[in-house]
C-alpha cells in the first residue's frame, strides 16, 4: 500500500460524500481510504457512514475525542507508506497523489504540500496562500494546510498530532513546526491540487479570536522554545558572516518573548 488517505468526520455528512468521491475517483489499488467517525450524532452523517461501511469502506468510530485524536487513530491503523489527511469538507484531485508519490519516491523530500482552490463561502479574508517553504516562517503563523502528503515515519518520529493543544483547530500548525525542527524536508507544489471549503460555521472560524490564537501560539512556543531559538540562531550566524545586521535586531526582539514563555518549563 502506497498512500493512506485519512478523513476525520464529525457531523460532516453534508460534505463527506464529495470528499469520499474525490478519493474513489483516483481508482488506484495503491490508495487506501480510512474514514474516522469522531462521535458524530446527526442522522445524515450516521446514515452515510453506515452505507460506506456496508459498501466495504474502512470506517472507524469512537466517542468524540477531537480532531488530533481522530487523525492519530486513523493514521495509526493506516497501511500506507505515505499519509494524506483530508478534512471531510475538502476534496483532492487525482494528480495530487500522483505528483506527491513521485516526489516522495525520489527520496529528496518528506512532506509535500500544494495550493488549494476554494469552495463554499466567498470570504476573501479566509483564503490563504501557501508558498515555497521557509521553516522559520512557521514560528509566526501557519501557511501549510493539513492536506499534505508525507511519510508515515514522519508522523511516528514527531509523535503524531498533539492532542493536548489548548484549542482544537491548530494541531496541523504545531505538527509542521515539530516536523521542521525534526529535520523534515518540505516541498511545495505550486498547483491547485485540493479543494478547501470555506464555512462560516467551521471550527477554525469559531476559534479565530485573539485570545484563543494567542494561547495556542504560546503553547507551541513553550513546547518548541529550544528548537526555535537554535533555528533562529543558526540563521543569525549565517547572516552575521554575510554582515547582514538587520537580522540581529529581529532576533534580539524575538528572543525575549520566547525566553519569557519558556520560563518555568521543566527540563526534559
């Protein structure tokens, strides 16, 4: 088995059919589909999940535990060498799998991500633009969607998605920071290879306020403070040799808040 596509589902029956069909359209014996029901309770979703199970699709179920746990459970049971997490309200193009496998098989990269095309509500402020990988940019915010293809051993190495995040919806951000600091090699495909649905009522919309965002950011910084500082110092040392003094000022202002956040954290 080459690729396992894991779809977490929590009352997403309205969208799930499109996500599943986009996977089945790939028509490859090398692609495994796993749907993980995170304690859904609405009738439409439950009926759809039951029908998929009768059709022979792999459907796992558990009581509501949240997105990180649900993704981790599906990936743990995945047989594929590579993993692609797909949200239940999103879709993928067959070309994503083909291009992702080719790049991963080259052994030059560990994580492949692409551009989205947008579905659902037309809300310009919710549309994001990924770009060529710059690891340290993840320290200030996320620009890589969860819908990426990566080696399963990457997930194993970093310990999966963090189930202790203060709020649901930012697990993928912490996951990418963890991957970068663990030495993973990222590759950006500048093509629209997956569909991202914008929903006014989505979980990330509900969470997008300054207080909750700040708590998740503080959690990520505290967890990865040492690695982040080492990474930034490495850039500073390179720029210092090139006499680019502007970075010295930037690093000076960043070290203080990072150090403050790290105070009191037990040594490991």
